[in-house]
């Protein structure tokens, strides 16, 4: 029989190969999408689909042609960053207070906030739609920003709370004894110490807002529509612009993919509502 | 001037009363140690003085000015935390200058102060390092340095040595004593280690379950404990306690009978005791002598002998199943199971009534 | 020893400013109130206002095409919704969708996360590839699958089928719901993998070594040590996925529009079509409430579990 060491190495090799196989299979659609974005429309629609072809950049260069890509991308950016910034401004003080001035009601308040995230958006589609209609907020970036802030606020508070909890109370007490006011304590000691965790919180909020595909589809038309809506419009049978679709999709997904890769470990906390750490 | 006075301080967390009425006077330049077992309230007391905990009732005065409700930074106190609580994102220099910068002091003045503190604590070469690059002892010195630059009226230390290894602890103890001498400041120091209390303090405050058991100099508490708790808390190894019954008492002392049947006569006041009342005899290891098994006041069987080299501590079980700790010379030859005779230095023994209170000695001896 | 530089200079002397005299307790209470109330207020509004409006709407007759005829009709809307031909199909599809995706993602998630937990060459890169689908926009996801992969003529699947000599499948025509299931599973599998991978990191190494010494083979290790350790995270995955899978919308919207017929309509899409396609606000609101109730059931268990982990972690 093979020696233990030899067997282990074969095992690892087999497992490794299997793992690679599975990963490549799962990643394949994304790979194919990126590949297709470099094809001409004819190549993209070819039967059978081509693995080798002459690449072209025309889809990227003309990305603005069919529809105003930059307009939609800008909407995505404004809405994601806007809701994240406003969200953090509300969330950080709340998380600070709950982490360092815990009262009897803190835990239940936190859980209640989380439960609002579990409310299915579709349940309130009607009133929100009508409300926005009456207030003239349909198809506005402001409207989306407000909605996104509301749906992401619980997670932001939650994540910030768990990261603040990890900061030893005594360091903040030392700052207090050194003469720091509340604002100085937060700005000069707390935030620098928790900047890693807060960065993950910001990233998660950006990812969730960028990819949000319910309100963005229902509350916008053309003015404020973000990239999710732009892509959805490619489904109309206007023409089979597969290559262009791939290019637009790649562009739309690239930043979030990178965000996700970079912060995968930290995101688990927020994604699992803290139940997995 | 830095005189601290505490009047009837009480602190409760909801239903639980942690501090049950503390009255204390601390004089300028004193090194005061709060000592006691876990949960006795010593840290809570310190933090209340610092302003990090709110008091339920009572008052704290610093130089006759009430500070009970003041914010911590306004009390002119500085605290060294058990975990040092250094700012991890700031350099050593910045850690020490933070408070002064917050107060808006002149940059050059800050620089001078930091340099001076660094010199006293030998932190010069470390000034630009971050806390994570420092050893435990170095971090602790930075924590102390942070307090020194503010030149507060009172220094507060919350178990500063408990995170250090044994050798470092001894070294830092000496440095702290030296620091107190050099700075000539008032220091309040919290610890559960009675060795630190004995070696560092001018005044020891023994706390138990939220109350002060006794206040006095280390020697005072060691030789004249006010009650059984203090007697058993200070001194290593612990004082041995033997239950006894009073037989008779007069102006020369009190005659008691031990469980083993032996009778001893102690030179203590007979006022508070009556014939038949239960008392407890307390005797320190260094005040018991081992003799031949047919001599001595009573006998016992040797259980364990701990040879430390300089001394040997023998754990003896008497016929009446009582436990005694005896200090013997380093070359003691006793073996497990040996029967030994024991003699007591009666003038050094303590007698406690049935409430654990010490019964007065007729003449004060030693320290 | 010269310590004159450190002599008192008044930086710590108390001033007579108001806040210095304010009690610490009162300060704390003030802080807590000010800092938390905005978020509480905002979320309270977010919860109460739309929800109460939904309740109100569900009890009246309200169709956007006939404004003004808003009389109270009690539970009539609920009755209509529940007996609507789309409802039974919608509910069935919802349950099928959620159940199938849960099954696929959890089973594959466990297997893959365990597979990837061993060290091998390029492990980091493999992990990155595995979690990628989760970060793709749902609409992109839907169209990439519909067009590039599942298209019966030019899709990759068609090419593979032809390669093996079989007739390519027109997925969206023949198996519409299954196509949706495939798309959604692909998107959510990384979620399960990510959470389970993280949970596996905290597996007790010493326990494993002790078991190996006791003679446990890889299957025994998996069954008796790994699986129980993963029980909690799996529960979390199931609960969170359930909550979000109940409202799957974008994929259906972008590919099938609920059809053919009602074959890919789930509860969310049904409500949407009632509200924004047929403009029957009353009916849609009734449906919305039903969705809320369903989600609440799953949420109840999840909140309990999160609450437990809250108290034990801290």
C-alpha cells in the first residue's frame, strides 16, 4: 500500500482537482459573460458558441450607443453611495450608543430593527408606490435613496454594533479621563480603531444597494433608473444584442465583484445577521 | 495639596449593593492600597473616585471641593487601567501627549513634558513605536507615562501588575515604589495581591463585600488585625485558625481550651469574653515551633512539607483534625506521617470572638 | 530628580462650565436617547406607515383604474386573492421555488464548503470563484442564463447537448420553473458556501485529531463532527434564504414575466402583477399581507436564533 505521506498527497491532489473543477463550473457563466463581451454580435450569437474568436472592444466603446450607460451607472453610484452615507450617519451613533451605553432595552431594540429587514418588500409595494406617486417621488433618485437607506439601516447598525462591541471599553474611558468630549472620543479614538469594521459595513451597504432589484425596477422609469433596470430592459425582444448585453453587464458587475472578493470574510457577519462569525 | 475624602459612599447596580457605605480619608502624598478578594468592590470604589461609575449616594471631596458629580476629566485625576487601555492607532508619543493636546496646550510645552516623562520611565527609544510593537512591561510604562504628563492631583491604579509575569511583576513593583518617592504624589492602588499591598502601601484599606474591614499601615494590619478576615487575608501563607472555648479570664489574660484538649493562656483582655464562649485562636506560621513529639503544647501529624530553600512550610494536622501551617528552617527533615509536637508563641497569637472581632491584647508588641 | 517641568499648570483645574457639573448618569441617558432615536424613529415609520396602509387598502375596494370607488369591503379582497386562479399556482410555485433552492444550495453548499476546507494549491482563488455569483446583479444573472447559457440554439447548454448527440432543450419553454430554480440556486449557492466555509473555520482541530487517533475515517469525521457543528449555520442559511427567496422577483420579471400562464408566477410576482399591471390595489394589498405573514413565520425563528447568538457572544 502507498505510504501515509504518499496517500495524503494523492488525496490532496484529487480533492484539489475536484475543487477546481467545481469552482470552474460555478464560475463559468461569469467567465462566459466576460468572454462574450469581447465578441462581435455575430460571434456572440453563433451556433455552436465559439470559444475562440477575434476579440473586439467595440461593445465597450459603444456602450453608450444603445442606451445612455453612463446615465444609468451614475444613477447607481448616486443611489448606492447616497443611501450608504446617510445610513452611516444615522447608524454609527445608534450603534455607538447601543454598544457602550447598553440598557435593558438595547437587545430587543436591535432584534426588532433586524426584523424590519426581514419584511418582504413586496408586502409594502402598494403603499410605497402610491405614496411615491402622490409625493411625486416616482422615478427620482431621492426616492430610491430613501428606500435603500431604510432597508439597509438595520444591517448597518447591526454590523457597526458588533464591531464596536469588540473595542475595549477601557480605551474609551481612558480618553474620557484624558479630557475628551463625546465627539472627540468618537472621532479621535473610536472611529480610527474600528475603521476596518466600518469599511466592511460601508462595502456591504454599497453591494446591497447596487444589486437591489425590486424597488429599482418598480419605482423608476428612465430618469432615476439604475443599472439593474438598464439590464432588465435588454430582455425585451428588441434585438438580440448579446455582446452588448455582456459588455454592459460586465461593466455593471465588475466593481461589486471586486468589492465582494476583497471583503468576503467580513461580509459574513452582516449577511448572516451575526449568527455566523 | 491632594487630600481625598469619601463620605458614606454607596453604589448599587439595580438590586445589588456593591458599596455599602464607604468612609475614608486619604492624605496628600500617601500611597494607599485598596485590597480585598474578588468582588469586594475595590475596583468599583476606584472607578467611582475616577468618575467612570456614578454613585448611588454619598460624596467624594478632593481638597474640600466636591467632585461626586463631576465628569472624569474635570476631577484632576489620572488612571492607569489594568489592561493599560493604550490607543492602538497612536504612537507612544501621541498616546502620552493626547490629553495635553485635547487641553490645547502649547506644542513645545507638550514636547518637553512628554520627553521628561519618557526619561523617568525609560521610554525614550520607544516613543515612535505603536503599542502592538511593545512588550507588556513597556506598555504598562506607557500607561503610567500617560498619567504622569498630566500631573494630576491623584494617581489611580487599577490592578496594573496583574497582566505581567511573575519576574516582571517584582521589577515593576520596585519601579512603582521608586516612582512614588520621586513624584511624591498621592496614589491610590487597587490589587487583590496582598504582597503588593504590604510592600507598596503607606496605608492599606482592606475591603470585603463592599465594606471597609480595616484601615492602617501594613505593619499595623499585620500585627494588629481588627478581625479574622483581615488577619486571614494578609500574610503568606495564611494564618491558621483554631476554634477554642474560654475557660477563665482575669487581668492577666484569658485561659482557653483547644479542640485537642490542650489549654493555653493568652495575654489578652478578658472584658469581652465570658466563660464558655466560643473563640478562635489565630496564629501565624512563623509563630509556631516544631519540637519533639513528646514536648509542646499539642501534637500533630505532618501532612506535606513545602521546601522553598530558605524556609520550609509544614502543613500539620492536629489530633482534633485541625489544620496548621508552620514555618520551619530550610533544612527541616520531617517526613509525611511524622508526629510532631507544636509550641506557640503566645504573645504573638490572636484571639477572635464569636463574631470574628479581635480581642485586644494587653500590651502592644512588635510593630 | 527634577520633575519641575511637570508641575501643575492648571490644565486640569475645573471650570465652571455647565456640562462639567452635570451628573454622569444624566449625561449617559441623554446620549442614549439622542443617538438611538433617529434610527428607531425612522424604522418605526418605515414599518408602521406602509404596513398600516397595506392593511387599510386590503380592506377596501381600490382600483387605480376606477378611483373614487373606495368602499369598505371587509375580507372580500382576501377571498378574491385566495380564490384567484393565479393564487394556487402562485403559492405552489413559491413553495416549490423556495424548497428546491434551499435543497440545492444547502446540500451542495455543505459538500462544497467541506471540499474546499482542505488546503490545496490555489485554495484562495478557488474560493473567490465560488462566491462570485452572489455579487452579480439579479437581472444580469437572469439574462446571462436565459440568453448565453440556456438559449436553445446558441446557448452553451445547447452546444453541450448537441455535442453528446442529444436534442437541445428549450429550457424556458419546457421547464420554465426549473429554469428559474437553476438561476436562483446558482445565485444563492455562494451564500451558503460563504457562510458554511466561515463556520468550518471554527471547527475544533483538536477534536478532529482526537477522533482520528481514535480511528475515525473521513466519512465518520464528517458525519459525527462536521455535520453537527454545521447544524447551526445551516439553520441560519435556511432561515435567511427562506426570507429572501419568498420575494424572488427580478429573475422572473426579466425572463418569463410569470409565464407561460402562471407557471413561473410566485407570490411576489402575483402581487406585483395585481398592483402594477392590473392596478387592483385592494387585491394586491391583501396578497401583500399574506406574504408578510409567511415571512414573519420564518423571521420569528431567525430572530430567536440571532437573539441567542447575541447573548452568548457578548
